[in-house]
C-alpha cells in the first residue's frame, strides 16, 4: 500500500508545543495534576470543521475539509500521541488507516546541537509513540499511535483487508484496540486482531452519561474508557471523531476530561443536513440556556487556507 509521507515544518510544530502531551516520564508539577496524569491519559480533542461547525456533508459521507498543511499537522499530532481514538461510525464510514505519515526522525529536538537531519530539513520531530523508525522504499516514517475504536455493540465488521489492518501488516501502522461491551467477541475477529498486535478491550455495560453510537445501543462512561486505555500503558490519546464522540466529550459530564483542544477550521460552509458538533444544551441556575464550554489560553495558527484554533477548556464560573 503506497502512502506519500507528509512534512510538517518544525517552526509550526513549535507553536503547537504548549498544547501537546508532556513526555510520559515527566508528570505535571502539582501533586493533584500528577495524580490525574497517572490515572488517566492526556486527552486531546481534535477535528476539522467547516464555518458552520459541520464535520461532514451527512452521516456516512466522507468529506475532505483539511488542506494539505493542516492535514500534515494532523499526522504530526498523531505522532505526538500514544493513541488515536474514533467511534464505530467513523470506522464504518471512512475505513480509516489511523496511522502517522509524517516523514522525519523520532528524536525530539532538545537543542540546536542535538538536532538531526530532520531539523536541518525543517521537519518536525516527535517524542512519543510505540513503534520505532521504519524505513520502506527509502522513506523514513515516524512512530505510530495505537488506534482505539469505540464499538460497544461490535457493529464494525472489519476484515484483513480493512485499511488499518493492511497498514499494520505492512509495518506502517498499528492494529487497533477495540473497546466493546460484548463479552465474547467472534473468535475469528479475536485471532485477526491478535495476529497483528491488536485486541478487544471488554468493559462492563456503560453508564447513561457516556456515548451511544447507535440509538438504543449501550453507552460507555468516558472515564472508564480512558482508565482502560491508561492501563494499556498509553499516556496520551487523540480524539478524532466522529460527531457523536466529539459532542459527547464536550458535554457537561465529560468536558473536564479534555486537556487540550485543537480544531482545524476550513473556509467553507457545508450546509443543512450535515453532521454537526453539537453537545447537549446546558441550563444555568436561573433556568435559562447557558454555554456548554469555552476555550481559554487560545492560539490561532494559519495553515494554508485553514486556521487552527488551539486552547484549553475553561473552568465553569
């Protein structure tokens, strides 16, 4: 499977640094933050949206929003996280690869004296991930995140020909961990995953404040999911979608689990009937509607025709 390596300039990568996970060996300074750090992974909520806050033209319709520069940024973000998470709807609709295609070295640039070839070429370096440098057809690719697919009812009928499996088999990505409430997944699926280094993570029946990818289906509590991911030795996770997953994380019950938000805004409107980011409406103490969440410590980074908004979730007043 031929994949074109992507380049993300080191100067732009440096602007993203305050919004990225800390190195796994260096927990946050305060005792409270350090405890949270070791209990749950660092969570980055990231997605591309239109000017009318849409993710795609409709359910199941794959819609390209990001330009080439912001697409490269997304792959750089993947290289800086231990895991990348999508919901089952995205897995079914997009057949995603969920890998990283950034070209360059895996050693983080500590100083100009230690910078390698990647720095000389203006490439962004990376500091985390499971896989070592791989060289195929004279192309060096960076470390790979572990795909996490949230599939409570096992709706995703993946096969050996699914893109993520092909990439894992070719050494260009990792096989997924699938989070499910099904206690006994099909043996053929178990063997397929395990042969490539993936597996099922089986959780108890979810709670009402989690995510339900299908009407009437089981719902997961995000804290339980994140705790299970952390138990797998994964210190950071990048939440990419789809709409139900993103909206669920922005709900009042879950928004404080998010450590960083990085949103690519494309200069286009998708219109009515699209899939939108729309967390549940909140009501203030006076009974009137109130904003669900707000960002603080924001930074705006132009990338080609797109604009990237970075920030942290502000504490509710």
